[in-house]
């Protein structure tokens, strides 16, 4: 999620979580059975911080439905904001050419002023759980998971999208062994540094009763300006599908899961970008969740939805909408999600948090539903 040009008090972060899908001429490379519990992730697309002062109160906020995603329901996609548009990138769709849950290259743009959708150039390869950010009026996709014979493997491929020409270009690939999908992603606009924390090296979905996830603790960054990769101190614990936010020189990683969609965690880690040190002494997430959508409003990091809910009637999905005050170090519960979802991502524009699609059941049930939240 990008920060509006006039938001200068905080560096913005984009969370992105990992998902990809192939587009309309979609070259389906993978198929999953309906019973497969998708590694749903909300690639936490962290919305950019706004310069406005926010002081959320319990149960505050409202949800507004928006025009549904056309063509196909989507899940495990990436969401970013560029100017006055929302882009959803890759992910999985329910069914195509006798294949279930194929990963696609589909990229769609939603215009906030006109409330209309349109297709733009597809990704060069199918990705789900892609890592994406916006910087200098361009979209950068750094890796993600791509299907290969029933296994979703992290791709080293990275791309730049220029909306003025509607063209994707190949850029420097991940260093060998550092590629990931479903990472917590943040971007520091001033320096051009994109941070990728934790995530998945692979997900083996060949046995739907025994999905194997290779969660990692690695921490890598890529500088958009000088095109250099840097290795940073590892996360205190492996984690994927976490929430993320970058506020006042600190990168926060909130919740997530490790080595399986039911193994949710409540940890909150912060990384000091200046000192290069992780801290783990922050208040834990009130509702442990993986696959959340996240966003930044001022000094607050919002986390909503997610999967791993054991409650009867929940379909394994959380409705909780909780915000972390990075300055006062406290959590506040906001108005519940209108349609509980996981495996999606959000982007903040003009104080509104846009969340398209996602999964309405644990594993996989993509939806076209689209809404926004505001305090």
C-alpha cells in the first residue's frame, strides 16, 4: 500500500502477502482440490501511514461494500495502492479449464474515483503469495510462490510494473536461497529499501490431508535505487502470513503462523531500522491469527480477518479487527470485519483501508467481495 504523496510524517510500509494468479488468458499451472486447505494468507499488505492523528476507540469504524471483483473470485493475491487506484496481483481463482484453484497471472486495477475495474498487463509468471510494494509510481513484485508439480515453490524472479506503459519488466532476482513467498513486506520510501521478513520457502500441497509448509525466519531487503540485496538479522522465530507495519523507523511483524495454517502465533516483533536489532517485548496479539490483512493509519497498525479459528460456525476464519498503537504499546478492538476473510491483503488510500477478495473458509473458498474500512 502506498502512502499518499503528502503523507510525510511516517515512512510508509506496504505489506504484502503472497499470492499470485494467472490472468485472463490465464495460463494455469496449478490445480488444487476443493478439499485442500489453502495456505491462506493475507499477505499483509500494509497500508501506508497517514499524517492524520488517529485515536481509535473500542468497536469504532465502519465498513462500506464496493463493486465486486469481476471475472473471478480471488484469494492469496497481493494488493497495493498506486495513486488513486487499487491493484490486485496474481493469486488463485476457484476453477478454470477443469482445474481447481489454479494460480494465475491476472492483474486488475480498481479506480477509486470512478469505482470501476479494468484489466491491466498480466504478470510474467503465475504467482500466489507474492510480495509487492509501490515506490516512485511503479509496482514491484519481489518473488512469491509459483506452482511446480503440486508444490508451491518460492520464485527468485522479481518484476517492475510501469502503469504509464502497462509493461512488466524483469529486475534483479533474489540471491540464491533467499527467495520467499508470504513474507511480511515493508517499504521505506526515502531510502528505497524494501524489507521482506519471514515467509515460506515452499508449500507442498500434493497430499491435501498433510500440507507441508517450509516456514523461514530469514530477513532480506532490496534497494530499488541501487538494485542491491542486503541480508539482515533473522526474525526471533520463524513466521509466515503475518501482519506488518512500518512506523517511525521500526518494522513490526504481528502474529502469523509457523509450519502449518493451524499453528497460529500471537507474537509481536519490532526491528529498529537504525540499530539493526529485533525486540520481542511488545504486547502480544489479542487474537492469534495467520493470513491477516494489515494496514497502517498514523501510528496504528490494523490487523483484520485471518484463519485458524477453532470456534464452531466460524469456518476457520476470524472476524476480529484489532489495531496496535505503536507509541502507547497497546491493542484496541475495532468493529468486526463485515465479511470475515483470510488470504487477502489491504491498501490504505485517503484514510480508507481497501480489502478486496480473500477466502471465506479456512483453506480455500475465494470470494469476489470487496469492501473498505474507515475510522
